[in-house]
């Protein structure tokens, strides 16, 4: 897995996306005004995944997703949308198994 960190051309904020080995996006971040804050967000995703701090959700359209919640209650990452609960669970298991070893790449 790879955290891709980039700065937006629109608002100059930093965002990260966690991608799996196939390049599929699993986790998306909020915008951060400073690069250091975004890097802290990546560490928070790793730490809170290890602590199993997840919020399982269903969108208004019926898709399934999850949020990763920091100890302060803030959402530090939101998953992609999944058609089934099983798909969401599979992504959660993959995340738990691999996120600790994920590298960060600036793009």
C-alpha cells in the first residue's frame, strides 16, 4: 500500500490517498493547510487503524463505506464506496493487514 501525498492546484491544501497494490484508492483524506499536518494525518490513519477506530456507514444511495476516527473524534480518513457490506469488510481487513507497512510518496 502507498499513501500518495499531493498539494492541490485549486486551494493549495495537501491531501493524501491510500492506494492498494493494484493502485485502487481505499482511503481519502480531508484537506490540510500544511504538509506537516497531512503527514500527521497519515500517521493517525496508521495508528487508528491499528486501534480499530472505525465508523461503519451507509450512504443515502445505499453504498457502504467507513471512516477512520482519531482519538479526538475527528475523521482522519474516509474509504471508497462499496456496493456490498462484504466489500467494505474485505477492504477493512486488507487495510488492517497492510497499512502499518505503507510507504508515503509525494506526487
